[in-house]
């Protein structure tokens, strides 16, 4: 096992071989660079973390409804990244430029057994997980949601402080 770091976020211990086991932290999420490293061989206690950058309206809806749901102006399929860094990248580089409104990152911890049923793909060079409308009820029931207090600054991004580039 090794510690896995993705940008400024350190993920829990990770098994580096497919199907490998190490009893030092059997309940830890098995993520390596945002990709599940145990594939289809996850333990029943394994957890995976998903991250989504949301608008204030969507955050308010998540809080009032008690989870994710399609709504007016929202995609029916919910797309999540597999790291906080990638969610911050999506927020800063893709979504924020559209309307210049602040975004919040929501982390959802789900059982590995649920995670392996989700469609995974690469978009903008980042691992993305799609939760279909018919999977949202299970996501809400099985997932543990947490609003992140802060957001990592993705690699290659400028920020309000410390950006010394001349424009």
C-alpha cells in the first residue's frame, strides 16, 4: 500500500494491485489518482468518493431535498469527478466562466458496490463518473454528502492572490 496524492488532496491508503488486499486499512477508499484501483474486486466495506461542483441554487436544492435530483436548469444525469482537485478544475475553468457565480464542491462517499455500477469516462482529461437519473435515489440513500469547507486550487490555474503573470 502507499499514500496516494492527487494535487493538494491526499486520498486514503490505496491498494496498488488489482484485487490486492492489505489489512492495515481495509475500510479505506481504494482510489489511485482518482481511479478505483480494485476494479470489480472491492470489499463490501470499501468506499469511494465522488465530487461535484454545484451552484448555490443546486446546493440549496440538495439541502432542502436531502440529496441530488434533476431540476429546472439542471442536468438529469449528474456528473461527478473522482477528486476534489478535478472538481475544483471544473468549477474554476469550465463552470465559473459561464456565469461568474461562485460554486461549492460537494463530496459524496458511496459504497464500492454502488460505485462499480456507475458509468466512468474521461472528459477534459479528467476521470468523470455519471450518475443516471434512475441511480439518484440509490445515491441519495447510500451516499454520505459533505459540503467542502474549502477548495483546492487546480494545477495550472490562476488565482486572485499570487498570480504573477502579466496580462
